[in-house]
């Protein structure tokens, strides 16, 4: 239940103390406020006078005379954490002092402390930091809308899908229809070698992708190698529908299916493209999860559900959530489409969250005898915890960590990461090794 305290100074912040103490505390609060913002020294001094058994951290801030803020909103955030956080919270007094210290050390002299909305945002961020929630976020209404939009599968860019390699350039493996890249004439098979005059050959893949993206309407020049020629294409960035799943048929009927992230439309893309590879006679599938940072739990569960029988457990939790079986709560029709060809999964250090769950699940499905799978690459990111987003009022949201997650067999804490069956030291050899290991399964 959400609770709020109205008024300039609440008279309900002290519980089970004598009337003399209550009056003295209220007098101090009024003195500190004085109708203006107190200086930093006064606030630090006030922090040494702690009301006992206060119900909320917000009560401490209110009592100490800290800059005005939306008490209802901060208390809503505290309630969410008290109800759903996956670990035990520190005592209110400890949290309050930690929050206040971070605020004074880092933000008090940086932000406009007379702006209550800005102060509320600052307190929320400091609260999450004080709790120790590494993956916690507080988002304003505008930030929430931007986040939801990003996870919907739309982005601002030129509209190409590229493979995660830069050795001789970044290969374009798909050009999205109705995109700036399509209109400019970029084609599958082109290798991006420079962006706005800066070479990306042998460079950092993520940095290169970020260089391609930018503000809607802004121009970018991409140089590609096409055969023996080098060509420049200048185009304006625009909103395009993101492709999170790509598929190509390699030599010897090996299907290569890459999942860049688990977003709103990923499951349908996965189904369509896996079905395509299988219809073309693929004798094995390489699932490429390199640098997949995760995404929606519902999305990865939908994808996993398409590979195994309907009663197969696909994820377990240590938290407020119960285990999820295949097709439970998904939008895909149960078809018991057990994958009948062997597969290999490529993972890397930056395979995280839902990407780790996918990798660990296929490893476990192999051990359970449901399908044949081998994992290749390097140990994954070791995130192992799940976040849930809740309303904080007025369109704002708070995202907090709510559970540990485990792959189907649940033999190890999710934070241990996934150690692949075959460790590959040289990242440029991931795909080659995966194909070699997959062929062993095919020819077994």
C-alpha cells in the first residue's frame, strides 16, 4: 500500500517517544528550515540528531530540514523496495544517513536545490545507491517513455544489421526495408570500413555501432568496401524498426542465427527465422549470443518455449516469482516444436542477463536429454539477477532488482555466470569453433 505524508513538516515521523522529545525535534526542524535552504554544515549537524523508529527515510530528510521534495513519490519508491527487493534492506536510519551523505557530497552544490522535482530525482538516485542496487533505476516520465520506446524495437540510425566483428571491417548482413541505408544503396555483403572518416577496421565494435547511431535527421557518412572498390554513402539518420534476430545459411547447411537482444518483437523474429533456416534444410543451428545484454524476461521465455515441450521448466527464481514453464504466459502458440537438429551456442563476456539465461538453458536442455547442444566462447557476464519496473507516480517509474534467476536445472547461483563447454581464447575464432563443435554433434 502506498502511503504519503502531507504538510511542510510531518508530526508522524516519531514513534513511541515521549511528548517532550517530539516537541524538541519539531522545534529543531523549524529552526533548521527557517524559511530558507540551510547551508551544508547545518544539514550535516542535523544528521547527528536521529529520530528513532521513523517509518521512512523520507521522514528523516523531512525532519533534518533537507531541501523540499515530493514525499509521496519518495515514499512510494521506498515501499516498492520494502515489498520486492531481493535482499534485506539496511535499517532506515542507516539508509537515511547514507542517502543524505551521498546527496551532500555529490549533488547539493551541483543541482538547484530549490527545484523540488530535481531534488526528488536526486534523492531517488541516492536512495538506490544507498541500498546498493547495482541495476536499480529511477526514471522520470520522459525517461520512462524513452526506455519503453527503445525496448519496443525502434531506434534512430541508418537501418543496417551487422555482424559482431571488425577484423577487416564490419560486415552488413541485412539492410532493413524502408530505411536510410536501403535508400542510399547499401547492400548485404558490404563491409563498413569507416564512419565519418574514422576507420573502424580492427576497432571496437560497440563504439562503431554507437557512431552510426545518433540524432534523428543528422547526417552520417559510411564508407564501405564492396569487392575491390571503396564507396562512400551519406544519409540522414531516421527512426527504423530494429531487427534483433538475423539468420543466414552457412556452408554445409549450417544455419547461423544471431540474437542481439531480447526485445518486444524478438520472439516472432526468432520463430520466423528459425523456421526459415529449418525449411531450407539446415542440419544444425549456431545460436549466436555474443554481446547480447539481455532484455525482457517474457521475450527470452517466449524464445526458449519454441524449442522445448510445453511442460519443460525454462527458468527458476530465488525471490518473489515462481518457476516458469514453457509457454506459460507467452504469446506464442504451444506447438511442442522441440528442436530436432543439433545446435551450438556462442557466448562472450558481454553476454548478460537474458542472454545468459538462454545460454544456460540450452546447456541444461542438453543435460536433460531434450535436445543436443554445445556452448562455445567465454564465461558470461555473471549478472544473474532480474529487475522489475514499478510505477512511482505521475508517469515516473522505479526499476529494482527483485530476484535471482537460475537456468532450468538450477544447479548454481545465477550470479556465477555460464561457463561454456568449450572455452575459446581468441574471439575471432568463436564462429569457427562453434561450427567445428556443431559438426561433431551432427556426425556423431
